[in-house]
């Protein structure tokens, strides 16, 4: 815990060209050096969900970026469904790497954030040093995800006052002394109906993840974390992904929400994986000239 406090943190921004002009994306940078890691949050959840993991990785010598994709957290939130898709989020990760001058990085995320990482490996394989995938959302999870996201879309589009009422009721609540998970929930609820409807609609009518054939062509080292007793992120999807991607490794959570409740074991596994992926000998060259 003391070592994590030594990792420097700073907030940055990067601009991308969108359908309506320039859009602003916000990110947080932890640590320093040439061993880059980018983490993407789940759909509709701000990047701070990965704060603890980022500090842990940075305290172990990794240079970590947490991105709020368009429509999330501190980034711009256009109310245009065509601005959003898993592929668009992946392109934003590549834009972030370009912005900070990182030729390659371990790219990871949880839930649909893991699907975004997969998409980065498909559209820009030379930028991916490794994949860290926590609870990917593939074919087995589709029904459960639809049952979760469809009511969100319906409420945001046809009963926006209900969503606005939740926002108005939760926004004044004090955050400073609240537990981290409470602050995360409050930040997630602090959204306007228009952008929420646009994000969910854009993602639902796009593709959740690369096809099976595209996944089988991925060559980056891959670590897949399988969640226990989670119907929205079934173990079957994690197992299928490990069978598809050559050399992929499966790490099973021992208890539900292990990485949140008792993170020490998985922290060690993930740190070893990321450091191995970013070693100069594995990459064949340094990512930044001296």
C-alpha cells in the first residue's frame, strides 16, 4: 500500500475527430517509463473503476493510462448514437497511444472494456504488447447483457425524467468520506439521459467484439480472467476465448468479485503478466529512444 502511494498521477486530455467535429477525451496517467499499460472501463462506468489497479501496477514500475472513452466519465458526451461503438472506443485507445508517444502497450479492460481491448488487437495489432481481459462479453453473455442494457436504453429514451430524477437525487450526496465503491456508483449515475441512450444504442446496434475468426488470428500474449458466479460475464466466454487465441492463459477467480474484495492474488498474476509483456527482450526493441 505504501509503494502504491509513490506512483505519480496526472490527468490529461486528447482530442479526436468525431462526427460533429473535435471531441475531447480525458485520461489519467500513473507512473512513468516505457512499459505501457492501458485499461478501459466497462460500458457507462468511469475510468476511476481501475484507479486501485492502476496505482498497484504503477508502483511496480509500469506506466499506466486509464481512458474514459467517448461518453464516459470526464470525456465529451455527444447525444449521437453513431458516435459510439466498440470499434470507435478501440480507435480512441489507439489515438491515446499516439498522443502519449507509446508505440505499444498492454491493453486491457473489464466487461465490454475487455471487448474494446480485443478490438484494438484486431485493428492495430502492432500496437498491442499483450491483452489483459477481465470478464469478456462474448456470445454466452449476450442474452444477460441485453437484459441489462435494454431497460437502460428504454428508460433513457422514453422515460428520461426518471433518469434525470435519479441524477438530481444522487448528485448532492457527499462523496469525500464515502467508500470508494459508493463514489463510483454515484459517479456512474451522474449522467444525462440523451448521451446514455446514445451510448447504449450505438453499442447494441454495433458488434460487441471481434468475430471468432478475428479472435483466432490474434497473436499478442493474452491473459483472461474468468469471473466466478457472474451471469453477465460467464466463465464459458472466458474459456472460449482462451481456446481461440493461441497461447492465451486462463486465470480463474477463486471467489465472486475476488479482484475487488481480495485483490492480492490476482494483482500478483496481472503484474507478472504485464511486466513480462513489456520487457524489451520480448518486444525485440525499446518503445522509446533514449
